[in-house]
C-alpha cells in the first residue's frame, strides 16, 4: 500500500510539473492570445431542422466539406458515416486535403486507414492525435494541427460501390490575420503493398529453411514515406496482415535522411520501432504508441502464432524525426525481406511548405487479402502428408 501511495504521489507531482511547464498544453491554454478566433465548418442543417448531414453521396462522387480562404489552423476534425463499416467499406472512401490554394493534395488516404481503422474493420483506437471512439468505433477524430496561409480545402470521394447514406462532420479551426512564422504544412500519405520474397531464399524467416542472407541494398524494403523538402515526421499507422504463423517483426526500420546512402536511423526489429519487444500479441494503447488490433482478434487463430492481422502505431509527437532536404522511411518485411505480407501504412509529417503527395493506389489494388482459415491449413497439411508418402501416422513436424 505504501508503495502504491508513493507511486500515485510521484505521478501526481509529474502531472503538476507538466501543467506548470511553459512548453505544456496546460500552460498554453491559460495564455490569452490576440488575433485568433475559433471557427467551425460542419454539416449542420442550415434550415434549423435536424437533418445535420450530407446525404446520398453516390459512388464516384466527390464532396467538398471544407473550403476556407485566408490564414488559420485546423485543430479538430470529427466524422461519422452511415451505413457503418459492416456495410460501407471505410477504405473505399478517400480523404484529400489541399493547402494554400494548391491544386494538388498534401493529404491523400482512405478514411479508415487515416483514422486508425485497418482492413475496413472497426475497433476502438486511442492516441494523442487520432481516435476512433467507442460505440462500434463509428466516430473518427483528429487533433492534428493543420496550418494554412492562403486557404484550405478538404474533400472526400466515394470510391465504393454503395452510396454514403449520411456523412456528418465538424472541422474546427482558428481564424488568424497572419499565420505564425515557421508553421509547417501537414501531410499524410497511404501506401499498400503485397510484398514478395526472393525465390533464392524463399520465406526463410528465423533461418527455418537454412542459413539467412544479409540485407545490404535495402531496395526491397517496404516504403512508408519518401519526402523531398524540409520538415519533420510525426508518426505512422502500420497495418500488417500475415499469411504465416511466423513472427513478421524481424524486419528493421531503416530511415534515410537528407540523401544519405545508408540509414541514418537503423532499428533492430519492427516491434522495437513501435516501442515494444519480444513479439507481443496483446492489445494495448498509449498516447504515442500501441497495438489496438492484434491477430488474436481473429477468433480461429488465437494460438496460431502471428497468423492474421495486426495494427501498430507510433506517433513522434515529443520526438519528431527532423530532416532538412529529404526523408525516406523504409522497413523490412521479415529479415532480408523474406516474408510475403499484406502491408499498409499511413505516414504523417510536416513540411516547410505544402507539397504534393503521390496518388494512392486504385481501389482494386487496396482490397484486403482474405484471412487464412483452418480449412486452408488443413489442406496444406494434406499436401505435406502426400509429399511424405501419405503415411497414416504422420504428425506434422517430421524431418
């Protein structure tokens, strides 16, 4: 009990010191600021009735939800959509953001993946900048600061096969006469790749098929972001679907900064980059890193290693990754890129000026791979038995 009281007192003193720190949010909200007005654009019913939504957004249709001239900072976005993800795939809906009167998007991502909802699923997601709230994770929330100096525009596009029956939203922002100096522009980009292995080594993770090779050139690493300009990386949502029970996380993160030929930041394994260790499988969430969805959610696969889907995240809010000219963020898919994985990611960063992000892949190329099920595994076992002479007492791990 004494130990518990001591820990509580220590934690309380930390909170008090943070609240009194000039760099803390608690300090800044007590400051009276000049030249700032709080504003909102939302889907409220301007007639005064209760139809507070956009309705019947047809397949292929784009809808503008925010278009403001002048300077300001978006500080909060809230969205909810009907029908829910069980019927309307969230990753068939794309969100784009445009800053400073540019005709190119600096944010382009499927809505689900942007807000921490992978594979068109719904599950609670709690972090400092992004959240999917309880109640079926139907409320999607962003607290990323998004500055603009010459206007801002946000649009959604329905790339699905069904209409959006109802789209509700808030976009809250600060209206300012002039944007403070050195404010970066928010960027986010989605990537997806069905990785492939090298047939000379095959899926030789953990050396189960023979001696492992070295990854010297990094060319086959999965790409999380490839940025040109000056800025800082502030986070990534990373979605892994593994068709094998072997651990997917031996792959190192390798981050190249300002045109370096070798990684300036070189990690020791996927789970290590995401602030965990030794292949965790239990869900947990903190403001800056966590595992909101793990493969044990796939009920039939609880004891089958890492077979299935896992969502991990890390937000570099207190530890941004800075670059002056460029940043290329890559990660191996298994040591030496030996694993076939369905990988998806959304990278979030700020740049000194708004830049174009690459167009995301078409909807057909974003479709999730199906889950491997017990019938598939049983058929593999049958093929293995036949390769061993179809013995009637073969167990499964005979050499």
